[in-house]
């Protein structure tokens, strides 16, 4: 069968690659064409566009790049018509994917959505378009099933979280070897995950690195985003206590002792690696004021949202300052607090449904088409 997959971000590339491996496994004749990244390309199939040319985040950035976005939508529609897939599979990335889904429905093409847009956080009115245009929805967070089915009367499949597969199936990283290969010393590592966009990275690293001198017995290691060049990070490498490693975030997390993490998927990844963390967010004042009025969630981290309580500390906007970061980092370095967090992380993984999300989704998609 012919599958057309659209992923527009790094996380979508990861989950798309694991889904593609299972599609090829259960449908050896699969012909897959996709928008994604390096990981999906390694899985096989034909890459149409790389996500690095698609990721426009924030109100201003979208407006500035509107012409490019519209041209991408036009090109995507033409490419789909030429390929004539049996199914379109969307991975998150709702601003783009929902436009394609509306058009594809009118062409009689089946629309399957893997990893739901987070409409429970904002833009809940998108449910009307989802109910109209999406034939099958596969959700990865346990509370999403109730949100869709009980609140909105739209049946979905809860398949578990694909991050569990991605983390459990990766080769084990040897800590001593990793440190040696990357020029690190023997001190325990505090991993810094500042995000993926330049403005976000600069703002968050400024706050994170401000506490470095208070923890001389640790080395701070910045997890470089694959979408950014090393030259951008050089401005932050001003001390031998801070190091930089690009495109090895999972290896870094697997050997880290603690982490400071910008709000996003990385908060959940860090928890699944069983690393105590403090979650940070500090945005542009205007953007934050807008977001605060649109988003009405109790928490900003996926860890706390899934557990429906504060498991990890969240320092947001004015609370995201060196004094508070120092206090909370000291707490998670304390043995008693670490043990409490690790126990909560075990409960979190159980709630996420264990391994097998990618395979389950692939089998459901293939079964539906047959």
C-alpha cells in the first residue's frame, strides 16, 4: 500500500521513523513518501521536504514566512495528487496538517492522525475540523481518550506513548566512554535542554548558566538542537565548567545526574530516562501574556499534566530566575527528593501504557485499510 506521512518537527521525525519501521515490517510492499527528517530518511521511503525548512513557530515568525508556508501547502497538495496514496498520515504539526486534511477529505483520501494536536491545551475549537476531516485518530496521552470521547463524542485509539519505544530500544550508553569521547571530566553531569529555536535557546541558556558557579562539583552540558549550528552556541561556552554536545540528547540524558529543561516534549523524555529535572519557561512578555489568556492548563510540563499533580517543579516567567533555579536544583540533587521523583517516574511510565505504540499504530492503520 501507499502511505504519505507529514511530520514537521524533530519529535515528529523521531516518531515518524519508528512508525515507518513498523509499517515496513507489517507491510513489506509499503511505498512511503514523507515530509520529515534524517531519522525518517534512514527508515526508508522517499523524503519530499525536510522539517528544517518547515518549522515556523510563534505569531510573528508565521506572519513573516506566510508566503513560504502557503507555497509549501500548494506544493504538498500537488505532490499528494501525483502520488495517489491509500492513506495520509499526519504527525502532530496541526497548523499545516489540518489544512491539508481539510483539502484531502474533499479529494476522497483517507486521513489518519497519529499524535493528536494538543487541542486540550488551546484551540479546542479545532475539534470541529477534526471530527469533519479526520477518519482515524491515534492518541498517545491517556487523558486524551477521555477528552475526545467523553467530552466531544469522537472515538479515538489510545496507543501508548512512542517515546517509551524510542528510549527502551536504543543501545545502552557507557557513561565513562561517553564522557571520554566528548571531552568531559569525571564530575556528574547536569544536562541543559534549552529548546530548539534561537530566541528560546538564548533566553533559557542565559538563565540556566547563571547558576553554574553555585555547583562547582558538577559539569554543565548543553544539549545542542540538530536544527542549530555550533557557531550559535559558541557565545555560551565561556567556562570550562560548561560543555556542548550536539544531536546526542538521548545519550546525554542516559548518563546525566540531573537536568534543567525548557518546557516541551523534552520534559517527558527526561522523566522517562529517570533523570530528576526542573522545568523552565520564559517567553517574550507579549507572547506570554497572549498565551496565558489562551491556555488554561494547570501545568506546562507533560509530566505534571499526565500525572495530574506537580511531580516536577515548574518555574515560569518571573519565577524563572537564577535564585529560584538554584534553589530547585539543590532540591533535586538531594538523595531523598531524587528517590521520590524516581518513584513518581515509574508511575508515569505505567500510565503511558508501556512499550509498543509504534507497532500498535501501524497494525491499526494497515488493518483499517485492508
